[in-house]
C-alpha cells in the first residue's frame, strides 16, 4: 500500500473520529461507552501507519520522497493527538462509573503519549532531512587523510561494528 494512500485513509478516519468527539452536545453515558468501545480503531490505525512508516524508513528512498511521506505521517499523528485529547476530555466529563472512567482515561492518555512521541520522532527526522548539510571546506580537513597510520584512523569495519553496537545498546 502506498504511504500517502495509507496516510490519507487514516486521516479521513481520524477526521470522522474527531468530528464525533468535538460535537457540542451533551455526552450521555451510552455515547461515552460507545466512544470507549470504539477507541481501539484510531489507536490501531495510528499504530499501523507508524509500522508502515518504519518499513519505508528501513527500505530507504530518495530524500524528497521520504520527506513527503514523513510530513504526511507527522500531520496525521498531529490530528490523532488532537482527536485523542478531545476524546479524553469527553470521557473525563462523562457521567461514567469511576472505574470505567479511569480505564478509559488511561487508554486515551497512553495512546496520546505514544502518538506524541511518534510525532516528535517524525518531526526530528523531518528537521534533519529539511536542514541543508553543513558545508565543509576541503582545506579544513586534516592532511594525510589516506594514511592508515594517522592518529585517529578507524577502519571501516571497526566503525561499522561500533555504530551497529551503539544502535543495539
């Protein structure tokens, strides 16, 4: 499935979710229970979008295309955060039994926190992709760069092993 198609599908679903929780009428107990019962849908959709985005990152692609994909996913997570916050506020004001309300609030809080973390991660990646790399003057580089006996020289295999070890730790 295309990432932009997936983002669009999740966005449209979240639009419906957000519209339903932002309605300005009283929120009877039955509607609050339906909201709690259906809360898994936006959470699962955001999780699926996150996993798909991770697969695109793992696969790798051209910078411009990746930037567009990450921007679309970040915007969807932003909408998801807004919807989850609105749902949490609705449940908080609903006349539900205390245990039911507490469980619902916890569900929305955890999902909102995960969405915020993922939004922040996507924003950081986008910032790195959209920021031009620093220009380095060749004259500022050390001389004898090809000398394997130079101070600080690291073999490519050693560097790769260190980077891989750091990523796992």
